[in-house]
C-alpha cells in the first residue's frame, strides 16, 4: 500500500454550506504531512471525516486501506489522535492514564506493561510515571498525550496543534519526538499547526486549504519558491509606489499592516535603489520568504491572524451545529 491516506472527491455539506469541496489527497506511508488553513477553511472538517467523527456527504476516503464510511471501526483501530486540548485524567498518574487507555482499546493484558514502558521511554517520562498528571508541566502533558496515542501502535497519527501554548524550548523537544516517531516507527503523521516554523521543519509536504479546496500542496521548499524572491517590508512617508513597481526586479507590491511589502529578486543587491526610489523610509526589514508568506499569498491573510479554533470537543460542536 503506497498511500496511508487517500481521498477522492471528498465533500462535506452543511445545508447550503460546502465545508469541504471535492478534496483529493494522497498522503504517503511514513510521511509527515502538514495541513494548514485559516479558520473556516475546511481543515477541521477534513480531519473529522478522516478520523470517522463525521460522515462525508459525497466521495470516499481511505485510511490505512479502510473506507472511512464503511469500515469506521477498522479505521479507528488504525489511528491515534492527540487532541489540542489535554484529555488525560489529571487525578490519575501518567501510568494509570496509559493503563486505562490500554483497557479501552482492548490491548492484550500480557503486552500492556511492555507497551507502557516502551511509550514512556520514547517520550522521556518513564521516571515520572507514578506522578499525578495534575503535577505535570504543559510539555510533560503533551508528551503523555503522544505516548497515549501510540499505545495501540497506530499506523496513522493525527496531531492537532501539538505544541500550542508551549514555551519555545518545550516545543523543540516535542518536535524531536515527532521526528523520532516518523524515523523509527515509520508512522504516517498528519499535523495541523499555526506555527509556520513547525510545519517548515517537520513536514515532508504541506497542503493549504481555503474555502474547502486545496489551493497549494508541495514541499515547504518548493512552496516558498512560489513567492519569487525575498520579502522587503518598508515603513515610509508618502511612498512612490508607482515608481517602485516599475523596477524590473520588484515582482509584487502590497500595502500590509500600514507598511509596504515588496517581493524582490536579490533584495540585498537592489535595496539601495529601492530606498532611493520609494522616498523617505522610517524602517526597513529584509528576509527570505517563509511559509507564512506562502499562506498570505494563497489565502490573503497571515496564519498568525487566524486564531486557534479551540479544542476538538468545541470544534465538533461547531461543525455539528452547522448541520442543524
């Protein structure tokens, strides 16, 4: 089986609203795949269909070779989900949470202890397994959630904003665990995030969804090439926009957040002429393009402007309410 996930003309409608519009995806086995999109773009609805939480209106989807509509039970046994909101019982220890999860998934009793030890070791929590989860730090809780999602040895792992709200050092630790999972266990990982550096670092490929359709899908490196040059941000009085547009190496000019944003070939080479042409400049910032620039290019808004939509429990209610 070449693809861990495959959708064909997948559609989800809520009355007159088309949340997912004929989506076609092929995610390879062992791939870390990023799914990005502004609020209301269809990203959450897509994940809910793939995890069998809601049924598609039209089309088909296969997860680990199982049809999401006809073989939902087999799909669920094949996947692990790490929710955005903590879902571990903080009145239990880390070990007790994993033991409970093993019972719920019907993991054979003679293998439970070995699996608990294995996943705790993977996320560096073996020496904290007897502590109550309420005493864990945010990063420890996220690591426990990942460990729990791995207990039944899923083929596909869904990570919903896995590092949201964590400090930079802890986020980097979580990134290490995700890369380790992909490399050592060959698990296919579907990642949603609003941290562009996270998607850039971790993902083999990234899809951007907007208005229910995939508007871009490629490797992070190839997506950034779409921008066509470096990004120059300028703050200036009475800028001569038309003169700047005539410069042959300036590919795009936008007014953005009260500043002028330019896409420029070899920006550092041409910056002196740009500054001379545009007028009195208060500040200037030059950088290489990022995935956030790609996101802005395709959706018209920055990813940081799209707030997290809340945990899956809230989003399930939001999605379901559309169908009423």
